[in-house]
C-alpha cells in the first residue's frame, strides 16, 4: 500500500509540475511545499500515519530535486564513499569503516532513473555497447557507473565524495597527511615550478592533496588542467579546464588525454596539470618536461616512488 500511494503522489506531481521538475536549478523549497500539499490532498482520507505521510513527501522530494535514496548519504559529511551494488545493496565508507546500509532502491528501474539524471548534466552516456563511464557531480564528487550486461546483479555506482572541509595545507596537517616541514617544502616546490607527481593507492588523497597545493600557484599564471573526469577545483583566475571525451553512440568522436595534452602545449601554458596519468600521455608529459614546460603536476596510481618509475616506463612502452 505504501509503495502504491507513493507512486500515486509522484505521478500526480509529475503531471502537474513536470516543467518545474525538469529545470536545471529547481527551487527545492517551492517543490517541497507543493509536494506536501499534494500528499495531504491525496492521503487525507487514507488510513496512513503522519510519519508515513512525511516519509512519502521526503522520498519524493529527494527523487525529484536530488539523488533519490542516496540523497541523505550524499548530505552526510562523515560518509566519504558510497558503493551501490545493485538496487538492494548499498555500502558506505564512514570514518574509515565500510558499512552495509539499510538504504535501498525499489528496483533497478529506479536506480537507472538516477543514473540518467546524473548523466543528463554531462556529455557522457551508458548503453548496452558502452556499459560503463565516469562522471563528476556538481559538488566535485566522482561517480563510476557500470550497467548490465557488464554488471550481472544490477547497476553498480561508486561515488567518491568531494570533501569540502579539506581546503588548506592546515587541514592536511590536522588530518596527518603531512607535517609542517613537509608542507613548507612542497609549497616551495610548487612556487619554484618543480615538476611533481602525486602517487599512492586508491583513495589515499592524491587528488585532494594536489588540489590544496595547487592554490599556491601564482594567480597571474595560465594554468591548463586535463582530466578524464573533472575533479580539480583551482581558485586562480586564469584556468583553462579540459576534459577527455568518450566515444559517441556511433563509436566515434573519442578524444584522449594524450591528444588533449599534445594540443595544450600549443596553448601557451605556464602550468599543465593532469588529473591522472594512466596511458601513452606519460611519454608526451616527460618530453614536455624535458623541453622546458616546468611546474607540471600530475596524479598517478603507484604504491612507492620506485613503482612510479616502473609505471611510467610501462606506460611509455605502450605508447
């Protein structure tokens, strides 16, 4: 009965206020007011508790103005990662621990509705022939999407949340990422235009650290960022943000990080920042550094400085 009533309310609000819910910048307060009025109208003579009424209204508001069942997890400042393994299993990483939540989707259709809502604001897509992709949300969070037939038990989402509270070197020192001497040394390296590769395991804070330290690049420099999925948020005025493009539905139009990087060197950059080095662009990056493009910053997955060299060698050989 609960599900049927919820669908009835949702269908009513979509039919009445469809134009409002399709806007990019939805006034959530306005929608909330209208949804609550419709809930009261439809459920006035139904045998349903006030608690269930409130719950129906909240779930529909989250679905129409936010990210549905995931909205409360995205709002929780202590949740750093959300892992959706199909519609009924949603894990989170909270304060360093991985926890199975009681949050679920009604079915895979509701989960796919959320996926398409996330993709609507990007140039990315998923379908049977391109069953996975990676996108960035407006708040800077990164989302990896894998759909059936690649994902056998339903759509899989992995959301790495953007941590708004980590903005300065002092924040990194407080977290224990580095001490004051290390921070002063790295700031001096950034200002002296030393080439730096930030390496480490998945989720250790490479991009976050790069983001924080990039704030010490002088404001008058022309900075070009190149990413597979936009995550960097530089505060300088003269920033050119470039993002790789995946193949279209017809299998055409792919533009790789390597192609963008080669072109960026013709754009008179003072600095080039690569969100992640993961392929043949490693060769072009090293050639650019050797030919005078100093001050480059990049992220690379490797567990030690020695592994960075091995990975760069491997990527150069594949180029």
